[in-house]
C-alpha cells in the first residue's frame, strides 16, 4: 500500500472519531447555505462540516461545532462541489501549470485533467515528466492523460521525439497520470487501417497495458459514425470519451454507444450549444455529457472565467443549473473513476465552490482540501 493511501486511511479514521466522539469537533462549518447535491440533482438548505481535507457530513451539523470551529456564514449562497475541467492543454494557454492554476482556481475550478501531447511532440517523455512534476507542487489537483503515439502519423509529421506503447510503463505508473490521452492516431480510421495497421497494433498494446493497471483511455472521434465509430471505441478499450464532437447527430450516436461526450466551450472551439441539443431537444440522459475547455487563452480566463463561464453558457442553452453543474462535477468524476471529488458527501475531499449568483455562476469563495483560498473572485 502506497504512502498516500495510508495517509488517507488514517485521516478517515480521524473523521470517524470526530463524528462519534462528543468531545471532538469540525474545523470549519459552512452554515446556512443552499447545498447543491449533484448526486440527486437537488438544492436544499444544509450546513457542511469539514475536518482537515475532508467533508465530515452535510445537514444538521450543530453538534459538530465546538469552541474552535470556524463558522462561515453562507446565507443566500450556494455550496457546490469544485469544478473539473476534464480535457485541457496548458501549452495552448501558453501558461505553465502554476500560472494557469492562479487564474482558474478563483473561478471554482479545483481539478484539471491536462493532456501534454504538445510538449510531448517537442520534448517527448522527458518534457511531459517535467510538467507532471510541476503539477505535484500545486494546491489544486492536476492529473494528466498522456499520448501513446507521437507523432500521430509517422512519415507524414515531424516531432522532436517519438512516443510509443513502449513508453507507457514509464509514464502510466506515475500516480499523477490518469491514463492515455486522446488517441488521435486512430481518428482517421480507414487510411490508418489500410496503410498503417501497425499503428493499431501499437495502440492496442498501449491500451491493454493501461487497462491492466486501472488507467483510463480518452478517444478522439471527429465525424465518426457507424462501423468507424465502433472500431474507434473498441480500439480505446470500450470506455472512451470524445472532445471533437461538433453536431447534435454525432452527440446522439456517441451517447447511445456510451461514449462520454466532452462538449468543448473554450477559446478555440465552442461546440456545447450544438451538442447539448441532444439533451434539450431529444431528451437523452445527460450522465455522459461533460463540459470541457480544451484550449483556453489567458485573456478569456481573465475576462470570462473558466469552468464557471462554461457552466453559465450551458445554463443559457436551457439546462437546469444543477444539471449543468453535474456536467463539470459528478459526470467527469464518474467517467474517470474519481472516488473523492465531484460530489460533496462524507469522506469526500472538501473541494468546494461557493456561488453567490447561480445563473451567472459568480464565484464568491473557493476551498481546496478544506482550505479557504480567497474571499471573493471575479
């Protein structure tokens, strides 16, 4: 058992003591707010008790308030899980992990899933490792989905370094690596199958290894339908996403196949309004609909915000606010298999966004692992 798991187990034991020992109390109580329950898609008045990094309980927590408990008044405000950006590139933002986080955390984003294929194109495994090491020093959670094929089209592209299935063991065993990133090498199905079948073999080898150690795989299926879409899904091990979906028709078929549709709404591509029609018009279930930024430039982060702005845009397309928040909290957490973020419940990490205006998604405060990081954000 690794050190992080041992530490978490010990912290959970302390939570049990606080809940059951009448002489122990919460560190912080968020009192009198409107609690956003993304599990049941409800909003109701409830307090939130926090001990250390974790949520103790939600509801009537008056018995957990002691002489040293810090009580934060939330009257009129909404208490939400922190937001997750499930697919983004630090390189596209032209910012380091540190500088991007400085802009995104105040807007309620507490978890980032970075795809470092651009630095991988230039510096290979070594470059990706340096980015991962920087992320480990930051207070927010940053995980990575790494490329298993660089370049995507050998012989047609020039990269600084090659990355293949043989590099996966070196990368995927890092606990900050969530899995394999967008599998672009098998997006152009027919040409690859007819002229470079060895790429499929290498992809299957990488995916099989990732699956064997419990890592995830992200797809990349622009404009794919029918047999080609089915082949792409299978190549990724059957549980994949697609952030390149641009039409309602694509969204419908992918959702029906169980693909997690990452609806882009960043600086370079805005596809959410079209994709969301599969839900607002056709009534499809939204559990596998996830909003992402993909590419977000600093000017837009400063002017509009990050995931809070994307949620705001989703609400403007007719989505219920809590359902829109689900698309940046519990939905991505379910896709990636995160057990400790994406919801606020006993024992979950206390990553929390306090919202003062629900429809405009104005972020008032942010907590990371139970620590209050700011009083007010733009």
